[in-house]
């Protein structure tokens, strides 16, 4: 009987030591987090999330320019007015950027630092305005009307780019969203599914 009592006491003591050690570790972690300025930096988290959203949408938009320049008649007409090698850059201050260039009647996406002085530089005034456009909260014409960006370069080229963005968004966004943010939905030459296949997997090429 004495043996079992001593065994129980030892187990209880071991458990208490384990609990105390765990409490100390939790207190140390809590102190470490507080020393860094708070449990969660929500502002930093929001900025990181917004940056990720815009970066992802820029990638889809760049691939959309590539796809629609190959398969959409309206996009082909727009690009036919561009000079050979025309370059356009969209950028967010302190955030991601997208560089596009005309190449033999098509539009390709390049590394953002490939061209130092593009023919048109469209700079969003804030990350918030970029998120609004990229997430389809506002349309491109409302984006223009609200003066949400600054432009360096050819304004006619910039307006052509905005019309191209409308064409691409009409393929990428659901019909209900497109009707809400567009004054007039451009006609489609192919299905949205075909554009998505090309964007994601390379699709067909000419």
C-alpha cells in the first residue's frame, strides 16, 4: 500500500513539474510577443494580404493580355493601333508592378525591371485603389473618373490599355460582376473557359 502511495505521489509531483514548466514557457512566449509590440499586427497583416491580392491579380491580368491579344477580336483591334514594341507598366507605390510589351501584334508580360522607361506608366495612387480595381469593386472607367492613378506618358495609349482591361475583365469576372462595374460589356470572341485554360496552362498558341 505504501509503495502505491509513494508511486502516486511521485507521478503527481512529476505532473506538477510538467504543468509549471508549460506555464513558464507560455509566459515566456507571451512576454516575447508583447516585446515585439502586440499579439498580432493587424495593419501589417492587412498590407501583406493586399499586396498578395494585387500581385496575384496582376499575374492574371498579364496572362489575360497575352491570351486576349491572341484570341479576342476587340483586343486585336486595340493593339493594332500601338507602335511596334510599345511598353506599358502598371505599378503600386511600395507594392507589385506589371510590365507589358507589344510583340508582333501580341502582348507579352515581362519582368517588371526589364524596361526602365515604358511608353506609358500607370501608377495607382494607393494600394487600396489597386485592390478596388483588381477585386472588381469598381470598374476601369470609374477608376479613371475618380482619378485613382497618375500617368506618365501617352494618354491615348493609357486609354487603350484601360479598354483592353475591360475586355480582359469581361472574360475573368463572373457576368453579374461585369454587368455591375462596366458601362458596356465588350463582345467575346471565345469563351471565358478558353481564356482561363490559356492563362493557367498555356492553352493553344498561334
